[in-house]
């Protein structure tokens, strides 16, 4: 009699736990569209300092407007500043301004 009561009690407890279990909602992440306004370029330390500036590819009508948040007016000055920062190693933050498009940024990681 005790055994039957124990089994019946465990069966009832299992049924209550199954019925009363919480509902878990799983959210499926949506795909993120790639953003062309940011590009990260990993630069090897074996690359010449002067060649690092050539990795920043400009479309027609674009110009480098800032290097490390400092305004640049001349394209030669921008490339010289990039080469100088590449010699110190670290990262170089380049802002590119387009004639019609929004600004975009290129982050050069020099190691």
C-alpha cells in the first residue's frame, strides 16, 4: 500500500511538472546587411611604411578628409601622415569624404 501511494505521488508530481513547465521562446537573429561605410584592413609589419597608404582605395570623387581625427586638405599630406603613423605601428583611423555619398572610415591595423 505504501509503495503504491509513493508511485502514484511521484507520477502525479511528474505530470504536474510536465504540464506546468515554462514556455521558452527562441529568437532567431536576423541577418545584418554589410555596411560599406566601415572597412578594417590588417597590415603586416613586413609591409613598407610608404606602401600602407596605397591600401586605402578611393573611388572617383572621394578624398581623405581626416587621419586620426585630424583634418587633412592635401592628398600628399594625407599619405605622408599615414606613412608616418604606420612607422609607429598601432592603428590608423582614416575618414574618407565622398562627393555624393556619406563619409566612410577605414581602420588600418598595423602590427
